[in-house]
C-alpha cells in the first residue's frame, strides 16, 4: 500500500516512521522546506522541550478532552520517551516535569529522527511543496509546485500550523483540508509575546518577575495565569504570558500581581511596619528588598509616589494605593507579536470532522491528520510536542485494528 505523508515536522516524521513499521506499506514523506524538522530546532529556545511528565488534557485547548484522550493514551509520555530511547536519545526531566534531551540540544532530537527515517526505507522528498490534494476513485493524488505528482492509497496530512513563518510555518494544511470540504476554525497566534502600551514599563527591558496574571475585557475576566514574566521593549514575554496569549486581543487590560504570595492586607501591614522602621528613607527606596529595583520604581510611578519624600510622610491612603498597584499593575494590551513570532497556532481543522480513535477524516476516508494542523494547541512546557508525537503515532497506524 502506498502511504503519502505531507509534512516533515515532528508529527509527520513520527507518522511516517509508524506507517513504515508495516512492511506492506511503501511510505513517501513530502517536505516543503529544504530539510525535515526545521521548526523542531527552535523549540525550547534551542533545547527542545520534547514532552512533560505532568501531561493532562487540562493543558490543551481548542478541541474536547474526548478527542485528545485516544492519542495521548495510545502513546503516552513514558512510551514516547521509550521510543526515543530506542532511537538513541537520552533525556532528562526537570522538577517542573519538562523533558529535555540530555545533551540540552534540539538537534539531538532531530538527528535521531532523521537517522531513523534514513534506515527505515521511507522515501523523503524535501523542497516539495504540495499545492493540491485531490480524492480519486481510489486513494489521493498530490501535486507539487514543481509540477510533480504523487499518489497515496492513504494520506497523512501533517503540515503543521501557521505559527513560526520564518521557520516554515504555513497555512498549507488548512488550504488542502478546506479544498476537501473540511471546516477550519478561527486561527490566532499562541505561545507568543504580547504587545502592550509601554509608558508604565519603560526602562524595564530584560527584567524578570514572578507574577499572577488576569486578562480583562470590558470589565470581565477573560483568562488568568501566573509564573515568570519578562518585560521587553514592546511589552511582556515569558512562559506565563505565552500561556495567556491565545486569548489576547487589542484593547484588553492585563493586570499583573507582582507580589502574589501576599494578600493586600498583609502587604499593607508590611508597608506600615517599614514606614515605622525607616522613617527617614526616601520614597524611591521604599520597595528595595521587595521588588527588582527598576520594577519597584515603575510601581512607585504608577502609584503616583514621587521621589524625594521621606516615607514617614506617606499616609495610609497612599500605602493602600501602592498596594493596589503592586497587586493589580495595569498594562493596556495592543495585541501580540503575530504568527511569525508565535510557537503555536490556536485553531485549525475542526476536530469533530475526524475520528478521535484513528484521526481519520469523517468526510474523506483514507485521509488522516495529525499535529498542529488540527484545532489542538497546548500550554507552554512540552505539551504541543507531546501532542505531535502522540497524534503522529496514532495517524501512522492508518486506522488498523492490529497496530504494527
């Protein structure tokens, strides 16, 4: 049986390797870029956060839990890491549950996959962008931009998403699925830096803080989160920001709790005791020891407390205002840094049109989809790559009851 895999990213490589385990299959992998797995090299800041031992459906968005579970159950984290070990990859798990290659290099993950493709008998064709996919009386025909044609009795679509355009992100998979009658949900960048008004955070580029996050729109809470935040010259970044970014829209307000271990009453009491203990201290030094110095200055400015005053002159109303600002530091949202900077696409092929137990299309028998092209996106922390491995594995079984 001829198997055509369109897309040589994380899910596509695993899908091809899985399909090739059946000696009856003749597998061809088409990749539009000059080499497979290019986006993989950029994951985890070049370290490749390939999974997370604390996997759960709560870390995924877009689709339903019932759609996710068959793939994640059939190829769970332990099986995934065992699979990579058979390829020669050693891994290490951090306290957070994030899994990285022991080498701390993303190319180690790509290299073992590439070596496995080479010895598996899979035909890998790079620099081959599929421009159309047509259903035939039997199987499917794919045509490329170069004019070549490829046939597959079954096709696995693993084109990835629109995120990371500079690394090969594309809307190709969505276009191919739409041409075959599939619905595509609204697309937006996710796991991406957020642009904000920078007046209140000018001079904070590079400063990091642990903060609680509340995203508001027209007074209503849209999303909440927390963790590491990094200030930039265009707004904010960091893992906690990435996890909220799928919900970001221009005009919203993002509130940062810069002292989240303490409630407002405890902070107000702390400020009062500090005022009593250091009455001659100047206001510009009031937050020294509580926040990064530059961040503390930004909070003082936002609270309207000018430099040069002795802190014994601060009244309780001013201390209350300082507390509110430190616990609800407001930033006006302008948007995100867009698809080119995003790690993942939120949205994709409507999963209700695919079987959860096989990832086969309900509209087009013999057509399977996996990875980011589906309406599945995960939080920061290895969840998206685990979905790529698990869904690629499931799609690669090609609906067989007896899995290879």
